[in-house]
């Protein structure tokens, strides 16, 4: 399984993020996983790629030409794709991957995983996605998403389709057993019946 990992190009200010990143890759190295990520040596991206390479995992990176210089591209990985824009980067990662996990990160991480959530909602794909909720990192984001449901902008079915856990084994097993929800349009049609 090719799993895209979205995460920070920084380490954050709590060592648990880096520790859990290493632990998660150690577990994934015991499975059939290939890592797809943003192609950088910086921050949690660097931790993930270095740990995976040290454990002889296949690691595929996708980075823009511009970010390759700013974030220091990782040339030690199995395959590195260079693209022109962030949109192309996201598209390539989505095409390469069977499942998606958002580790702790900032604007970029939220944008990337939110786009995947949107694709599930509108039926563009049926691939599983997860929030790796290390140290409750995504609790406030989940509160926001619940508020979106409460106010009628997201269906409960689509919120329930997001796998949320601080246990990487649970996330991986959920990927194996994932059943995608119906698209927004299919759900609306059912409500009219």
C-alpha cells in the first residue's frame, strides 16, 4: 500500500511529534507500505524519510523545483519527482497514493488533507484518509469540523469517514478495512427518496 504522509517541514515545539513520527514509520516498515511524501529533508518530513530509508522502505518524494532549494530536497530516497507548482505536487501525490495520513503540520498540511477530504465528499475517489492525532494535535480542528456538521456544511457520513487516532496501528488497520461513504450527491439523492 502506498501511503501519502502530509506533515510539517518544521518539528513543532514538542518533542513528541518527532518521536511519534519515528515510531510510526518503524511500525509501517513491518507492513507492505511505501511512503509517499513531500520530498524534503526538513522537519518532520526529514524525520519520516530518514527513518524510512534507514529501515529499507521504499520512499517516494514529490517536491517543487522552488521548494527543492528552500527545504533541501532529499536525494537519498527511492524516487523523487520534481514538479513546477504546489498544485502539481498535490496532484502527483494523490495519484501515487492509496491512502493518506496527516501528521502534525501547519497550513500546507491542512490544505493537503482538506483537499483529500473534499475529494471523498464529492466522490472523486474512495481512498481512506486519517488524522494522526498525536498529543491531541487535531482536537480543535475536529471541533471545527463538528461545527461544520452542526451548521449543515458537512454531512455526518463524511465526517465519520475521516479516521482519527493517535495509534498508527489502528490507522493502518482502518485503511485495510475502509469502506468509502457515498458522495455528497448520492447522499442528497437518497434523502429525496
